[in-house]
């Protein structure tokens, strides 16, 4: 019986730059997989957070603040959308509707809280 494929098959030789690129790609893939798949994930340090909410804030105050922030975000997006046209305007104004929906849920949550 005669083999058609040489034993072992010959592979094209890669130059040094191609080998380096392949090794870098493999190393990046391994880092990404290690980050997302290995447990435990590194904790996020509070000093790296952009905004830190104090633990002492109560639920009602937090919801009221969130409602105010959503109101401001909706007003900002609405003003930005008014100066646009076409598809960009539609995207910005759809953001207004999403913000209003989120604000309605926050306000409904505030209404359901028992006041002390």
C-alpha cells in the first residue's frame, strides 16, 4: 500500500514575526479565558470605583436619588435629540423612553415603600 501523504506531513515554515504573532495571540486568549473562567475573580477595590455610595444610605433616599438622576438623564437626552435628525435622533429619543420607563419603575418602588 502506498501512502499519498508524507509521513509526517510537511508544514510551511513560519517566519519569526508570524511565530511571535501566533504566540502573542495564544497568550492573550489564555489570559482572557483565565480571567473569565477561573474562580475567584479578583475583587474590585472601592478606591478604584468612580462613585462610592455610602453604606449608611437608606432605600428610600437611594431610590429618590436614582429617580432624580433618571429625570436629569431623560432631560439631557431629550435636549440632545431635539438638535438631531434622522436615525441618530431616533436612537437618542429611544434612550429618553428607556430612561422614562426606568424612572417609572423607580417611582413605583418609592410609592410602595412604607414611610416611617
